[in-house]
């Protein structure tokens, strides 16, 4: 806009400072402006009615804008001339009712403009409440497009908590609970791999090992290929230890007569799931670290420059190959807090499972430490090597001591 000095001066204000480039308007080259908003979820709730009017009434009940106040069929005006309105019950929600001829039902069609303020499960429950007040029943819902994984995980936890059941279950189970609770599969199959953003973006090559069957995994381990090796196996053994502790927590949460303690065990189970998931992630990461070292050794070394690049690549890959099994050590040792708690306060019928979990965690820590040390032998920064080996030794010693404590508890409860 030539001559509009106000616009040109605005760029000099601190809050309008460009992310890149000088704070001067370049009339010749112009500027590039990129806008962004939070993720929007398009979400429809199905009703057991064919009435668009009644669906609209529910939509007005819940949407943030609410409904316009009418008097004698005309909008009531505020002092500033705007229409007076009664706000709806949900923030960051736009909604309207309509009839879907394809399905023969009315729907509440919503745009959730900020799912951190009003997540999907809260929108669903609120529509259920308002529909019931008007004598209408919600029969299910549907997503239009994609949804972040966290939205469905949060929904699964929300509905499990309402049932006073443990939320320390697998990602797959949480998604299943969310889908069934909100009836996302009423109008057609709900395929998480096609509707969840993270699943669509996930590269299967990064989860090659953990996606295998048990038989394929052990066959791959037993093959002539050097990977997966001890590091990946240590991570997997650690995940089994965490899984056993999580199982005891979930069994305890649902134990008859222990209803008042369900939340306590649910919290332990959720912690166990986090350790399990981290260790499963590290199974493939350890093999990736080995492959990085092999790729670095395969780089050309004909010239001094190539040798320099190759040497640096080997050092970078070696450091990565030290860090991954060290993370396995940390996660496996961390899981022992859950294991010990389940040995002490968990379902006594499953105390042996906690004991096996301790054995797995100890083996994971010791096995991973072997990988830390063998990879550290090839790393040039000896200060770093000495520091991480010292830290690893402490974790190993603490793990062995904690395993002894847990096994004493377990054996005492077994009694024979």
C-alpha cells in the first residue's frame, strides 16, 4: 500500500519484529508472511433423531458463541448495536446441527479450534449431557480427517478413570477404549493407522524389530547378522521387566476388595507403561546405533579430507552407541521402583511376577553396561568415557543391591 506510512512503521514495533531479515520494509522485494493456528479437529456427534431443529438446539447449547436472544422473533440488541447472545458451555468450539441423508440421522457438526481447552472427549460428554436434557440420545460420533495421538490417549484415560479402572494400559488399549466410548466406529470402521497423525508419519523402518513377532525376533537375533545384539536384547529384557511390574499393578487395581486403592495402583501402572514404552523404543535405537558405526567405517578414506570426515563420523556414531545402552540402564533401573512397590504392596498372588521383573531389570542393566563399556573403548574423549563408565558402575551396583532387596521381599512372601 504505497504511502501508507502507518503500515511501514508497524514493522519497527518489538512485537512485530520479523523472524528473519531486517525490520525495514523493502518495497522492491516485499515480504513473506506465514500464519499458523493450533490444530483443529472436525468432529461430528450422531443423534437418534432426524430433526435438524433439535440438533441445532443442542449445538447452540454447547458452542462458545451460544444462541442469539430473540424477542418477538427478532434479535435483541446490545447498547453497541450487536446482537445479545447467551454463550454456550464449551470454549473454543463452533457447532451447528444438520441432517445427514446418507445415514438418515441428525448430527452436531463441530470444529474444535483448541483441543487443549476443549478436547474431543469433553465435547462428546457435553453433547451427551445436553442431548439427554432434550430427550435425545447420542448414538456415536465420527472424526472428519485426522487427529493427534494424544487426543485419543487422553480420551481413553478419561473414560477409564470414569470407570475407576487403571489407566496404566497400552497405547493400543487406550485407543480402543476411546473409540468404543465415543462410538467412533458407528458409521464405519475406525482404523487408527489411517486416522492418527503420528501413525501416518511414522516410518516403519524405525520400528523394524519391535514390530516383529516373537518368533521372527528370536530368529533374527539367532541369524548371522550381528544386529540385533546384546544392546537391543538388554532393552527388550528391560521392557519385559517393566511389563511384569505393570501387570501386577493392573491386577492389583482391579482386585476384588481393593476398590478404594484402584487409583494408587493405576498410577504405578502408568509409570510402568512409560518405562516399558521407552525401553521398547530403545530396542531399535540400539540396532540403529550399531548400523551408524558400520556406515561410518564404510566411508571413503582415500584423501586426508575423507579420512578426517570418516574419523569424525566414527566418533559421533560411537558416542551415540554409548548413549543408547546407557539410557537402557537408566530406564531399567528406574523401572525397579515400580517392581519393588509391586513386590511390597501389590497383589500377593502375583509377587513372583514382580520377582521375575526384578531379574529382568537387573539383567537389562548389566547387559546394557557391557555395551556401554565395549563401545566406550573406541571413543577418544577419555574424560567423557571415565565419567559415563563411573555413572554406569554406580547404576549397576545400585541395581544389584535393589534386586537383592526385592528378591528378599518376594521370597519372604512366597514362604517356601
